[in-house]
C-alpha cells in the first residue's frame, strides 16, 4: 500500500455520522473507520484494507470507492515503500 488520502477518510467518516455538523449536536460513538493496513505494508489480493462501522440508525453504508481512499502500487522487487523519504531541517 503506497498511500492513504486522509481527507477522503475524514469525508467517509462524516458520511457515516462521525463528528458534529453543528456545535452542540450529539455525538455518535458507533460509526467509524478502522484502517487495517499502513502505508508501506504489503497487501495481498482480496485482503481487507479497512473496516467500516455503521451507526445503529444508519442501516446502509454510503457509496464509496476504495480507489479514491487507498493507493496500491506493485513493487516488483518486493521492497517495502519507505515511510520517510527525507528529513527537512
């Protein structure tokens, strides 16, 4: 796995009902996203990459394309992708 779009994850969480849309609104503790892999980890075909948890009052998940959230690239050498490319002083 070579990348995760954090903003896309945040938008998905918002569609699930996480967080507040207005000050003082109630918080739902059921919905959320659990990322099962980290950037740089090897991913096998048909391996789950994330879990989507729904709120009790939301029976169907929002439509989402995993390709817009997680980037997977083939490294033919089998080398892990570095998490830190360079340090900036």
